[in-house]
C-alpha cells in the first residue's frame, strides 16, 4: 500500500518499506533513487536499475533487540549512518530488510521522525500502524534513534503503544510520506 493523499506533501521525500524479495518492484513503483538495505551477514541484495552504487547503503546487523552471543545487534553507528544517508537527499528512498517487518519499519519510522522534527511521535506511529498492520519495529533501533534525535523517549513510547503487528512471514510494501503542513 503506498501513501494516501492525506499523507503526502511530496513524493520526493517518500520513504517506502519492503522486504528483500520486493525491492526491485518497490523501487520501480515509487521511482526511488536511493536504497537502504538492512540485512545480516551472508544475505545478498541485488541493486536494482536506477539505483547508483553510491545511492545504495548496506548496513549489516541482525534483527535482535537485545545483545545475543553470535549476533550483531543494531548499533548507534548503524542508526547514525542510516539517518545521515537518508538526510543526504530528499529523493524517494526504499528501506528494506529481510521480511519488511521489523528492521526496515523501525528505520523508516526513525527517518520519518528525523525529516519531521515537529511531528508528534505517537501520530506518526499510528500512521505507521495504519499503513502496515504487520509492522513490528525493532525496539532497539527505535530506542537508538530516539536518543540520536533527542526525542526523550517519545519515539520508543509511541512504538510501544502501537504494539506488535500481525504475524507475517513478509510484510506488504508501503510508504510513509510527510504530511501536509498544518
């Protein structure tokens, strides 16, 4: 599901979210020029046509919310790198992970909060839930982004309030767009 007119200011600042299996079609559908891949070591993603090598950032970590022996947790540097990459351009960006449910939804939420510093975190989290019933944002990514953006726990509280999404092997692609200014 891509953004409704009520959520759109500009397609240019669109943040689309999908699973690894839906990258090419999502990039084409939203005419994205940038791709953020959040995958574990060993996973591969093919950069679709239209995405230049310097417009594709691959961050490698596991979908865990607490440290676990043998796994790479999301870190402050992962979040900082993703936010900097997203801030470098207002072109449409596709954010994906393996299933399009946890890492990618958390990072898309973080990017949306960074792009809209005055937007209420809870309202944005509710928009995320409305657009993706399966979204279960990685809590550690959200906590790290909350700290990085100086949101004083409001991002984490908002994601906690929407709860876990509907169980799914793979989420449906969706997009977050800035809302119209009030």
